[in-house]
C-alpha cells in the first residue's frame, strides 16, 4: 500500500536543530500509483485530479502527463493549475461561482464547467457572449436516489450541491435560450470516501440509468461521475479494490452501450498515500488518570483527524536524543491521547490509542496524510511555525 520513506525522514531528523514538524510527499510513489490507476480505467474513461485534496505545485506537475486534467473549485485553484501546468485541461466545479470567478475562468481558457444552478447557467452564458466565446458545460445534478454509506454525502438529499433532479425539466426548457453554451452532458458527484467497490459500481449503475433517461432530452457528449473513491484510515489492509472496480465498470459501460467519455475526478484516492506528517513529542503528562502526549504541531498542520473525528494511523519513530539531566517522560504499554499544541481541546489527532513505548523527543509519523491534510488546515492559528515541506523524488534527488 505504501512504504515509509525512512531514509528521507532520518536525513531530516539528523539535520534539524528544532522540534520536528514536517510533511513528506513521496513523488515517486505518487507517480507509480497514478500510472497504475489510470492504466486500469476502461478506454473511454478520463481521470481528472481534484486538486482540493493536495494542490502543491510539485504534486500537480508530477502527474501532469499521467492524467487528462485537473478539477478545480475556485478561481484560486485555476490560478494554481495555470502556474504549475500552464496548458493543462481544467474542469471548473464547486457549488458557488460568482461573476469574478466565471470571468476569470473564461480568461484562463477553462475547458469545462460543472454548473450547479439556473443562475450559474445564465451568468456564464451572458459572460461568454460578452467575450465572444463558447463554453462547454456539464449540468451537475443532485439525484433523488438512494446512496450507499459513505463518510460525506453531497447528493441524494437536501444539500447545497447541484441542480435538484426535480427541476431538470425547467433546465431543459432553458437550454435553447443559452446561445453561448454547449451543454455536453451531466455531472453527478454524490458522496465521498466510499470504501466498497461493489457498492460504488451499484452507484454508477444508478447514474448510468439516469444518464440514459436524460439522453432523450439532450444528446450526451460526455459525463462526469465524480470521485468518491475512499481511503480506509482504520483498516489499512482493507482498501478500495480499484482493479475489481474497473473490471465491473467495463462491464457496466458495455451493458449500457456507453460510447461517450466518462470522466472521474479523484483527489484523495490519488494522493493520500504519498503523504506523511511527522511531528515530535514535546511533552507527556497525566490528567485524571488519563495520559496525553503533546505534539509539535496539531490540527493547524493536519486537520483531517479532528475534522473527521477519527484516530489517524501513525507509527512511532524512536529517538535517543535526551539532553536533560532529569527523567524523560514516557508511556509504556498504555493508552495515550495524541494532542496538538493549540489552545483547544479539539486539537486531537488520535484518542486513547495504545502505544508500546513513547517518550518525549520521539517522533510520531502519521501516514496517509497526502490528501486533505496540510491543505485544509488553518496554518496561522496561534502563529506557530509552519511545518516543513519535503518532496522525495529519485529523479531529482532531495527536494525541500
């Protein structure tokens, strides 16, 4: 699944003169993983990388030749892609788009728009007309279908995402008035972090049924079935079976006689495994018979555990550098809660986890930190130092 970059971590720890706090991004692993994922897709499928998961320029550049394009959700993300990979194909999503967003997207030659309301359609049509260009659009639909269990749901219920399926007839009536838009098809991204490939195939089956019905109203040139492929943070050996999923997907596309492109927009599934968050234990103490380890870092660097309310998987890296002439606080074969350095009881990365041996000065390495880690965190809260960012790339040696 992944291989901890032990040498890079050891090199880092041996050269710093401060408490350890760093992200490691293994670009070699990322490149190999994305290559494998894309190669297994059926021939008429395209992979966009959802950059909200990890928008580091080095990450975007590393996979640029392996994917079809990038899915973005803001003007700022468009700018990041254009700076990192200037001529990349971009699909612009996100539930809220204002005039400035759309004007900027048009100026940056965005290839595809995922529009989520009547107003967005009307605004983009008028702005495209003013600039004398045409814009390709997928209608993002919030479908009225039953969804499998997942960590987050964006469709299948009352949320801010997409056009309600019940309003589609009104949208179909509007389309002839949109003189500057090409409506290419539909977009459904209804859930996040699905761990069961069979349930995800059932979900896509329901999507394809809807697309078949709607194709009687408008000709379909392409569709987007979202991402939603999950990472199992609790049972590391039980991950989404991409190979079996792609086999089943091929059968589905054949059954429905799908000849048009089917787009995916994966983020977490592509980048989670390439990232590691390293932080040093700076204190261990007991409060009311409960033990706590205080870390140099926390959810201002790595917000995912507290956001999802889970114990994030980690490994302990033992260090023998104890410079003091008094005893070193430690925990042995007991439960402990790993906390950050922020002034809030919510700054917890793992609660009541058993450690065989942990001492002040050791480092804790959180794995599966390459997606929705650094990039969703509030870095400047309390003005603590940022984590170091280290890129591992055998093709270009050490990057920092």
